[in-house]
């Protein structure tokens, strides 16, 4: 079976590995840089920007695949799924209209309001800097609530700024909002939201327009440095637990998060005719329960590496269930194992990363310690691995306990060298205990 994969990062590496577990799969990949891991698994590759629809069409016609899987969000925003399906290629991924659940933050918040989905928060949308914007922020300030400033469109995960993290206070939030309008970042429109207080977690679901099948809960670590310090990044690593929940979630939290996503799928059916693909809910667990921070219209990176590492069901069967709208007939099962993923990134990441430097990876040694290796933002040039400036290489440990999974992942990082660093604390019990204590205090 011929499968076209769009994308060449760490997330797509996890997808490629999962698809290649089916012996009859022949993989054809279109990606920006030559990801050596994905290239090894592919029959043929096309090096092109994933948003270049002409190149996508040209490669798709050449390959004539039975199925396509889209990894990143940028081509979804451009309508790559609509294009592929117009060529008669069943595609795992939402239409351009349905992908607005990620690509248009106002669409997402408005959907929650229109269909009365719980788990939302106070927000207002603005298409220009105004007195009304200032008044809304002042109103929240008077109630002792900090704000989050979000460009409405895609910004590669770098546009959202939070008071108390990237912004000093609500007055600085006003200045950042003004900057977005002046620069046109993310389409030059702004969403001001209340800042939620609690512990973040993520939940993914496979969706076929009618049904949603959930994956294990995962916790990502977006801060650049140990102890949850430093800039917010695309994600420095993540973990999941053998029971598929997280240590700070209770049964009610799990149930509520799933209900919020189920209601979202129903609302998308009414609003845009349905959503199919992978739906990723980024949640904040507050003292009132789970609240949705935002949705992504694809797998999280690095969470895809945790989830797909323990998927017992054939991933190809899941993909077929999604495009054939019969996911309910697919028994989606996961191993009861813990996973810990750690990203090795260029020195200076995320604010001023070194670029064009070589990274040295001993694949055999990593395999010996039992870790799974995923190349991400690297380019293979003349047999050398060159870092392109974003998260470079990820390693995943899978074991019966988090402690053992963390040990495997940490051991594997010793065999990745260059001008790089990683967060050694991801998956450590001390860091997990901090999350548990945070929720205990919030809930009194």
C-alpha cells in the first residue's frame, strides 16, 4: 500500500515509524529538509516546502498513493487536504475549514460559545487596537486576573505571550497587542484571554467526523530550561503513564476533558460538516476542572512520539478507520507502559539557536540502551547531520514505570553530541510531584 506523508519533523518521524510497522506499507514523503530517519523509511522523497501546493500536487500525481497523512499545521491551513482529496486521495487530516479549530483562534472560541461547550474562559477578539481592548484588560486587572495575548492566526507556536511569563504585567500586554497590529503577526488580529492558573496537560483523539477514539493523556514541558524556567518553546519533552492518565488528574478530570472534546467534534459536524484526522486538546487543569487553552488540528510534537510508541493497534488500520468513517469498528488499544521523551536542541534555542552546525548521533548505542530515536530539525548534507535551528533530535524511553522510561531516555542523550543541550529533569519524579502539589494547593 502506497502512503504519502507530508512533513519532515519529529512528529512526522513518529508517524513514519508507526506506519512502517505494517509490512505492506511503501512510504513516499514530501518534506522541507532531508530528515535522515524518514528518508531511510521512504521509497522516495520530494524536498519541497509543505505549503507549496503545486509541488504537493506534482508529487502526489507521480506517486499516486492509496492514502495520505498530513503532519504539520501550515499545509492544513493552506488547504492541502482539500487538494489531495480533489485528486481522489483519501487523506488523514481536516479540511481547510475544519482546521480553523487551530488556525483561527477566534473560530475556536466562538464555536465554544455558540454550542455552549464547557471548559471555555473569558476572552474578547479585536481586529484593531482600541479603547475597548484597553478597557477589557483593565476590567480583568481590577479582578486580579492576568491576561494572555494571542495572535489569531498561526505563528509557529511562537506568538502567544502570557503575563507572568513573557510579559511583566497587563500594561505590557497592551503594548504587545499593539505590536501585533503594527507588525501583522498571525494575521494582525488579536485574542485577549484570561490567564488560567493550574497544570497543563494534553489529550489527543482520532476522529472520523462522527466518532472520537482517545489516546493516553500526555504532559508536555514547554519551558526551555530545567525547573520550568526560561522561554516557552515548541516542547522540550513529554511523558505518559502506564495507566494512560496523569498523576494529578482524578477520574472526573479525565471524564470532563473527554466530554469537552466529544462536544467539540459534535459542534464541528454542525458547523463545518465534520472534522477528521487527529484532534489535539491542550488543557489547563484549574481548581474548577479542565479548561481548554487551544486545539491543534494534528498530533502534538513531541506528544506524537509518546502516543505512537505504545499504540498496540496497527496505525494503518486507525488511518483507514479515519478516512473511511468507520473508526468505531477499529479497536484502538495502547500498551500499559510509561513513556518519556526528551528533545536535544541547539545551544541558544529558542531565542538565538546556533544553525548550520553538525550534530553527532550514535544510532547503534541509542538502540542498545533501548530508546527510540527521532530526527527532527536536521538536514542530511553529504552524509553529515546539520542542525537547522529548531529542536534537533528526540529520544523516547518506553518501560513499565516512568522512572525506568526516564532512565532509558536520559541514557540515550549521552550518544547525541554537538553544540546542544536538553532538559534532564523531564520525567523525573521530583518534577511530577511539583505538579501534584500545585493541584493539591489549588483545590485546597
